[in-house]
C-alpha cells in the first residue's frame, strides 16, 4: 500500500496588523485575514470593525504595536511574518518539527515537505504542491484518496493584549468546515495519541480540542487534511516543552503513532532512525559554544538541515545508514564553512539514543580584515564583467587540508590576503547563488602575487 503524507510547516498566524483608536485604545484585528472568524473584515469575527466605525481609527503596522505592547514578531523574506513568544520562533520550530516527523515516519510512507527549506514559501505554492503529487498518484481515482493525508504543523499564541495570554497549554487540531469523515478520523487518531503521551509523561494541559475552520491549506487541499497547533508559545511551560529536544521528539512520536493508527500500520522497532548529535564551538575559544550554526547532512540525494541551539548543541535524524557528508555554515557569515566528509553511520540506534560525533565539532575562525602587508591579491567579476562583492576567497593548504583563512571581496570585487607559509594552496571562490570555482597555486610569502581576475557564473 502506498501511503503519502504531505507535511506543511507553518510560518505562523501572527496578529500582524492593528487599528489604533485616536483615544489610544488598542483594537486588534487580523487585517490580512485568510481565516473566517478572526478578521476585522469578517462580520462573524469578535474583532470585526464596521466600516462606518473605522473613521475614528488610524492604521498602524504591527511594528508599532510590538514596540508599545510587547508582542514580538519578526519579518522574514518576501514579507512573511513569524511569531516570537518566550524567545521561540514559530517558523523555525515548525520547520524543525516537520523534519523530525518526516524522519520518524520513515520508510512506510512517501513524505513530501511543502516547505522544504527554512524560509518563506507562499501558502498557495504549499497546497498546490500537495495537490500536484496527489493528482499524479491517484490519476483522478477518488478511491485512492484515503492513502493520502495533509498535516500542517503550527504553534499557537494569543494576541498580546488578550486576557488569556499565557493561560492555555496543550494542543488544538483543526479540520475543514465541510463534512469530511477521513479528516475527522485522522484528527481523532492524532489527538488520542498526543493525549496519551501527555498522560504518560505527566504533561500538564488544559487544551486538547478538535475544531473546524477553513484555513486555506485545509480548504484547498484535495486529500484528508488537518492543522495541528502543537503548543501555546505564549505559555512559558508549553514553550519550554516544545523547545526541549526530548519532549518535542516525544510529541513528534505521538503524532507519528497517530498517523500509524489512522493507516492501521503496525510499526516495527527497526523502522526507527539514527540520531546524530554534537556541539559546535569556536576553535579559537573552546569554551565558546556557537548557537545558530546551520548543520547540513547529505547522502545520495537525501538531505537534512538543523541549526544549533543557544548552547551550541544539535541533533540530526538520519533515516539511512551510510557515509554522510556534514557541512557546518554560519548564516551570519562570521565563521567559515566546516565540513566532515563521509562520516560513517553503520549501525542502528533506537530513537531515544544519540550517536555523538567523536570529537567536539569546531567552526573555523571568523573572516578577518586582511593585514596591510598582504602578499596575495586578486579580483572577482560577474559574467558581464562587473565587479562582484561579498565573494568568499578561502586558502586551503593542500598538504594539511587545513584552511589558512579567508577574506571577502570588497565593493570593487577586490581582495587581499597574507600567506605566511610556502605551500601549494587550493583557492576556493564561493558566493551564494554562484557556481563555486577552485584553483591550485604554489604561493611563497616572500613573493608578491596577483591572481588574474576570476569570473563567477550564476547557478
């Protein structure tokens, strides 16, 4: 039996726009409403404001509201918004849960992520992707509909001025408002499994509700579909629960077990995945653990991505044995890329155990301003001959395969570097969106050398 699970990692339904009365009173409203019942434009919403009454209100952005009311939000690329409560970002957290759930589901399922990277993907693209796979797999045969499910992962929160802020903890599961027996059955199976996990692990909760609402990802998907609000981020206990690796993975396992129950699948112990863990520190300051470092794993086209937490710790779920390549990068570009090639994962681990890297992972020293007495220089252009700034030029000693350091090209596409050892160097030119260029050259610190202009081609 072919089972398809479409996992959707939500960005976050944030209270993004508000009307502010000239008297100073706050009137919240989800102006850009995609959901019936919560918008200022929806007469059925408790936040509905008739047009005739709006003349006394001036429109302000959520940035004004967050500055004055303490509801912290962040704007991502393409204008999307992700919620922050208790220092937890919903967009990244849901992405992490979706990836962990994909790994936990494993071989019995064909799992498709509608947001395959930690960034913004438009809602329509997400449900369209699921429907495209669904149409191709079923070829219009509605009898196969029960082999496909759509699960959207979110985290809840109350508006900052709500009297209920911080009071609720637990979960909610939504289905579309039209009568859909399969979606209801799926929601009940996952709800029962999550409540069982809460009871077993003595997790306090006051929300375990099944609701109906026409969220767009539920309204427009063709297969049975649910939306899971996995925690209340404005509640300190719930936020800590969902951030904790162990407790979050227990929740992921509960959702997985609910999906297994829906499909009447009896899971075997060897369906589990390998967990790989480690810590990332600054090589020059061993006691300095680095948060926010991206850890990318790749094997035979399979990829997994996580970021280190505030303590520099990371865990990766690897669904396949083999020689994995690990790449550590700093999104802030303060540190250089670091790689493990062909890390051998050759045995199974139970889901609740972690295979730690043999040595503490280190990230190479940050890019530094070249010294005045640099003895190597060069320039990088685009294919049209114009200068290309922000290109990382890294010098790697061939004999040791250790990086001698790296610099970035300036706004004229130029760079300088100081070589302190005579050796054969591999020089790597790299920039996001461009094809990487590598060359080799014998360099002597006693000799000034200028490289010919290099051209980088867009991918």
